[in-house]
C-alpha cells in the first residue's frame, strides 16, 4: 500500500511539472517607452491589449531613454521570469528593443540564471522556482525596425543628444557595443519597413523614417550602407533570408530578413495601435508564437 501511494504521489508530481510548462511571448519596446515598468500587462506602447500578439503575451516595459546597459537588467528580469525551467519564450522587439535583446543575449546569454516561477511582483521580478540553468529558453526573436545597426538620426543629433539611449543608437556605437554574431544560437527574424519621408534623406538607402535597411535588415559591419528594394538602380538590394546582399555585404550570424517592404507601405511608428512595420511582425508572431 505504501508503495502504491508513493507511486501515485510521484505520478502526480510528474503530471504537475508537465502541466506547469508554458510558452510565453515577450514584447520589448523601443525608444520613448510608455508602458509601466515592471507591469507585464501594460501595453500602452504597443496598442490595445486585447489584440492577439502570441501565446501568453507579456509586455517587457522599460523607459525607452536609458542606456542599453542600464536597461538590460529589466530585460533579464523578464527572461528569468518566463524563459527558464520548463518554460520557453518567443521574443518580439521594436526599434531599440532589438539592440537591447541583442546586447543582453550576447553578454548574459551564457551566464548562470536562477529558475523562476513566472509569478511577478510589482517590480517585475519573479519568485525562485528551484535550481539554476545556463542562459534562457528562447525559440526565436522577431525584430521590427531593429536598431542593432544604429540610426543615422542619432549620429547627426536629430534627437536630443542628452538622452543616454540616443548616444547608444549612434551607428558606430551600436555596432561596436557587443558581438552581434553571438546570439546564443537564437535566430533573429528581421522586419524592415521602407515608407520613409523627405526628412529621412539622411538615412542611406531604403528606410522607415528612423531605421535604414542596413540596421532593420541585420546587416553586418562597423558602419551603415545604402541598401534598397529590388528595382532601385542606384542602390544594392537587401536580400531576404540569410543570403548576402547585392554587392556582397552580409548579415550577422543567425539574422534573417523575414520581410522587406517592397511596396514601401510601412513606416516606423506603432501609433498606439500596433501600426507601421510592427503590424506586419505582429501578424507573423500571432500566427507562429504558440
């Protein structure tokens, strides 16, 4: 009888452990922020909270103005909360959120993490779930208007130069900030918009008003370059997937262009309604983050 009870108890523990495993979709905002930091259900930056944005969606809010190094702990808290133990995550980012997750993975993705229980306090920190692990459980990263390669608008001081984030988003600074090839094996799916305006003429090649294709497309190198849509005779093409671009430039390891805005339909901005190039990425995330 004791043996039977032990077996039943053991089976219940196994079933409970399996039932507790879950997938989460983490959304990391870009410059200016908007959501309440530490509140994973605050969607002010993105749009209406009822929109499908992947399984068990969580908004990983940071102020959108601090330096990347200063903001990284908020991202690590969220990754520890939802992407350790038996839990796995899909990550979606916008603009500087791409720079932030790239920096965090490259510098901390090989560190020892405490497994957390996915129950957050008011500061966005989750309780210990038992044990430790190396890095996080991440299926992939989707990046709309990614700033991993920096923006020329920051380089020329088009935004306030006293803001720490602006200093980090300068092209040369962003590209030298961390090893962009070190993604811990995680694939970055890049979504590049091309609905630029006249004032974005300082941005080389195609752009979404803030990020040029060289950054939004995950193109490697120490400096930006002009890349465009097919059919532009005066600019080399940004290619889809991981293939080298026309002219020979390459993408960082594990960076793949999932969407190139050939119709020049999508700009940089969410406009509080999941708008711009984020709308394309959200549709893909909703369909695939399950």
